[in-house]
C-alpha cells in the first residue's frame, strides 16, 4: 500500500483496527486476547469508557458510567491498567488510546444492549452537566458552596476545586452539553450554562463561550422562557464581544435580550441588556452611545433598586465621560462605585464584588492618567493588578500591568516599567 492509501484506510474509524498490523499480528487480535482475559466488570468498563468524549478521565467517569462508587470504579480501572488496556498518568488521570477506544466502542455495539448503552450515556451526560452546574455556582452570589446534601463523585469543596474541575473536564462537559441540546434536554442546558455567568470571567480565552451561550439561548427559546432567553442572549453579547471582538453582533444580541427581558418584565435583565449594549459601543469607540446606554441601565437599576448591574453601568458611563474629555466627572463616577462597594450593607458581595472592584480601580487609574496625575494612576494600576491576580483574572492583570508600565514611563521609572512589561509575557 502507498502512504496515501493507508491514510485513507485509517481515516475510516470502522476500518482502522482491521487495517493495522504489528508484524504478523493484527492489532485488533492482540486487543481481543487481552480483552478475553478480563473479569466481566473490567470488560464492561472498557466498553463503557469508550463513551468518554474527552482525551482523558478520572475514576469518577467510570463510576458515573457504571453507577458504582469511586473506589469500586477505581479498582476495576486499575485492572485495565494492569492488563495494558488503560494508561494511568502521573497526574492521577487515565487515558484510553484511540485504537483501544475504537476497540471498546466496537465491542460496546456488539455486546451491550442498546438500552443499557443509552442509560450509561445518559448517566455520564447527566453527571458531567450536573457537576458543571454545581462547580459554576461557586461563583454565583445566590449559590456559592454546594448544599450539604449534595454528594458528588468529585470533590468541590472550594472555588479553586470548582475552577480546576471546570477547566480540566471541559473536553468532556462541553460535548455533554452539546449532546444534551441535541437530544432536546433544554432545561438541563439552560441550567448548566446559567451557572457559568460569573465563572466565564475567569476563563475568557477558553474559546467556546460564544457557542456555550448560543446553545443556551436556543434551548431557552425552545422552552419559550423569556427570562432565560434574555439572560443567555445578554451573556452571548458579552461572549461575542469580549471573546471574539464581534462588537456589532454583541449590540444586536443585547437588543434582542432587551426585548425578551421586557417581555419577561425582568428589570435586572433589562439593565443587563442596556449595559451590554453600552459595552459593545465602548469597543466600537462610540462614547456618546456608551453614555446613552449606560445611563439608561443606571436609571433602570436605580428605579428598581436592583444593583447587580449598576456598578458595571456606572463604570462604563464614567469611561465614556473620560473619552469625552470630562475626566474629573469620570473620576467622581468611579469613586461612587468604590463607595458603594465599601458599604457595610452593599448588596453586591463576594467574587462579583471583587471583580467590580478591580475593574473600577483600573478605571480610576485611567481617569488619573487622563488628568496627568501619574503617581495616583500608578498606585491605582498597581492595586488593580494585585487584586486581579488574587481573583485569577489574568487577562485583566496583563492589561493593568500595561497601564502601570505606561504610568511608570511618564514618571521616569523605566526600570520598573520594563519589569511590568516582562511580567505580561510570563
């Protein structure tokens, strides 16, 4: 066979195992020999692990697929490791070689009842989307830590564990979300993606947020839920603007979100839609449109005394004032936000308040820079950078380091400015 012919044969998953040989031994036959020596539980585990969409997995995947405990699944998966059919990595995860995945899938279709296979797929899909929901809620003010009654297969005892789970398991929970949407499990899709509202700020450059929020908006439409349509369209506006710089589309999505928010009579989502529209205009460099939309969002928030969106809207309004040459007024607006966040009875708390604070401190630095108050500007940028680092929003930290370097150059402190610029590249 020529190389091209072999490549074409191997591209067909149905034929890949049959096409490969090692010496005189067909690879499939070698796998079959090891497979037939497994216990019943291990053979079934190998078949079911072929359903895992990601490149690797933990014992929790085996437990979800087989409806057993972590320790039972781990024991069975270790049998597969000893048989050379599953690889254990130094990180405590397992990998199933692509050819063994094909072998397992082939045996799954031959030996597993269709209903049993569908049930296993459903258990895995539900576990992935449910755990993603619980993990994402760590960052939502109304939720935070899981309820004491929740018994998950993976520990989610802290925001750090939740973030690690969402990032490590994304190659599997995203396909599970797609599958849920395809199967019409719209309530699950909407619920899972709703939980990503504030986590997404910590992983802006993941690359899949526009798809995730678009899936949820479509599911909300299928459910004819105007509130959820507004919510997910607003999040989609954020995603296409911040993640993909499609700012005009972001404005369109925000306008659609506003229509559904009015239909739902939900003041929060109305304010959110106006704020996201202002954000789109900000990135297009239209400060007058920013000011108009941001002021509208402020008015809606203040009239309803609903303040979750208010700090973002005020910050955008202040930024617009600065671009319009009204830096002193901008500074006063941004100081209002800090005073609001400092209130003992502030309704915005925790992770969300921390994000608002670091964004606002950066804006204070930009206001001071516009006024030529470079020492104050540098102090604000330094403070914002430290807080962004503590929160884990590294894209903002890089932005703040750049602003700090510019302020330091103006102050003649070029050595520290060089250090800041080098830190951006780390």
